[in-house]
C-alpha cells in the first residue's frame, strides 16, 4: 500500500468518523440527514478502495439514494410552514 493510498484512507476515515459524530451530536434533523449522506458516501469510497465497486454502487443506490431520500421526505413532510415543530399542549414550541 502506497503513501497516497494511506493518506486517502486516513482522509476518508476522518470524514466518516467526523460526519458520524455530526449525525449524533447535531440537534437539527435536516443537518443530521445531510451529515448522514456524507458518512454513507464516505463508506462507499472505502468500498472502492478495497476493490469492491459493486458493493460501493449498492451502498450509494440503496443507502444514499433510498434511505437518505426517505429521511429527507420525512423531514420535509413533518415540519411546519415556518420550519419549526408544532406547539405542544402548553403552546410552547419545541
């Protein structure tokens, strides 16, 4: 394994870990979904690096293309008109 492959692996490993931490620690659901997309695409790059292009293509098609779009539609359909959630029983927005 050459130096370029090692640096590339390290860069995408840090991207995967950073985006995954962002998914867990971000309070905004929309930003969390976007960071999930970054993490899943980074995992697909890892599959390409280990000579598994079919698995990488399935990662992009199924997870990024399917799951992330489903989460995006769920976020868009459940948000109020102003982007906030609906008031709870006491009239306080969360």
